[in-house]
C-alpha cells in the first residue's frame, strides 16, 4: 500500500506562499540531502514559477557525500538555480546563504531594493533548526512530530537582506510510491500515517542493492546473494533479540530498529536516491497518475450521464 499524507493546514500555507511570492526575489527550498527528489515539493515550483531558486541540501552530515555531490551538480545545471549542502554543525550558515542568493539575484541589494527571500521546506527537514541558528535563538521548536503551524516571520540576515519563513508546511500529493517510503523512513511523515514494517522492507530492499556493506557492518551479518528484504529483516530481528517466543521474530520491533538506525545514521551516511533514479520514478509515477485520472474522469462522466446531468454523447 502506497503512502498518502496531506496535513490539514496545507491550504493556509499555499495561500501564504502565493501572497508572499509577489514580493520575493529568491526562493530557498530546504531539501533532505538523503532524499532530495522525494523531499522536494512540485507544488512549490507551481507557486513560485520562474523565481530564482536556491536548493539547500540540508542534513548533509547524514547523507552519502558522493551522492550529495551528484545532486548539487544536478541542481546547479538547472536555469536560475543554485544548490548548496548544509547541516546543523555549521554555526554561521548565513554567509553562504546570503552569497548564493546574491548570485541568483544580483540586481537586488542595498536599502532601496533589499533582497527578499522566502524559505520553504517539508516537515522535519530542519527548517526550525536552521532558522534558530540564523537568529541565534535556542531551539524553540524542534521535534519529530511533523507539521506544526506557525505565523510568518521576517528574519533580517543583513541590513538589506530579509528572509521570510512561511507558516506551516507544503505537502504534495505523493505520486511516486518510492518517495512515500523514503519520506516515511526519513521521519518526514507522521508516524501514524505509515506501516513501519512496510517502510523498513522498502528501505532494506534499497540497502541490499546499494549499501550492503553498511548493513553487514551494522548488524554483524552476511547478506548472501539473492537475499530478500523479508529474510534480511528477520535476520536483523534475530540478531537484535527482537523475538516473540517459540522462535518467532518480532518484525515490528525489527522494523523500528532499522528505521531508527537509518534516521540517526547508525548505518552510516546513506542517500536513498540519485538524480537519475528519481527522474525514472517520477516518470513512472506521473504515467500511473495520468492513467488513474483518465479512469476517474470516465467514472465521473458515466455518473453524470446516469443521473442525466449531461446528455449522452451521440454515437
Ligand atoms: P522542521 O522545522 O523542518 O520541521 O525541522 P526541525 O528543525 O524541527 O528538525 C527536525 C529534526 O532534524 C530535529 O531532530 C533536528 O535536530 C534535526 N536536524 C535538523 N537539522 C539537522 C542537520 O543538519 N543534521 C542532522 N543530523 N539533524 C538535523 P529531532 O531528533 O527531531 O530533535 P532534536 O532532539 O535533535 O532537537
């Protein structure tokens, strides 16, 4: 079952962004460096149009550095787009953010035309942490419960540089099934909206293919060729003493261990998608979505004809 999640305050966020965008010079989108494609928001692109964009690959301390480099190259090759990697260990990120924005909008600056920057990101991507660092405040709101609404705030990063933080979070309809699983694994989705076992299996399936050594080292086991994600989850459960009695494995507990280990990088620095992989998933997801829409439209048309809301088309 694919993951669907859409927090209730989305419309408020959409409205706030579309109002703010009129007076915005650069849009900063915070992405999770472990899943840049899945943590991006297609709805944001629609709302911000052709505004210069700064993609910040946040939590780079948890991500695979070689893959972060791939994503940075990918974004930096797009028109009016820059990308930088960042993590919470950077105590003065303002300088790099300001510099990247100035490069994107060189005509803005000075007291007459101050730079106006909008910062957006999906829940749990580290926006509050970054803003707290920028404002020099102690963490006011950080926590792993996704999606807490707040009011717009303006942060002055220099005399002629304003950063606007949007209230609430934007969340797209998840049309790429794999994105749903990656977002759940990362902690971006509220824990009641997914099944841990399913998410852990998807995660292990990817790790077997791309990071087998990391799994072997973490759980002191060997992954024989052809091993399936279900077998690996059982093996991890056995190794970690997640047992139910009579030799049965507690798969729920094993799944929680795997997800926890991924989230805090106990498995090492891992990135769950490359630009090419994500592009392929997106294409497949869009095709499926279009097919679903055609089916839905056909059902709706039948319904309208049945209840005589519109005339039957002539043969
Ligand atoms: P949000 O406003 O975008 O929803 O995210 P928030 O800043 O609340 O951060 C969500 C979690 O991500 C927090 O962890 C925070 O510490 C962690 N985090 C933020 N930036 C980074 C980073 O660059 N690297 C790493 N490794 N973690 C980061 P938490 O466990 O939910 O809370 P806490 O106990 O750590 O504060």
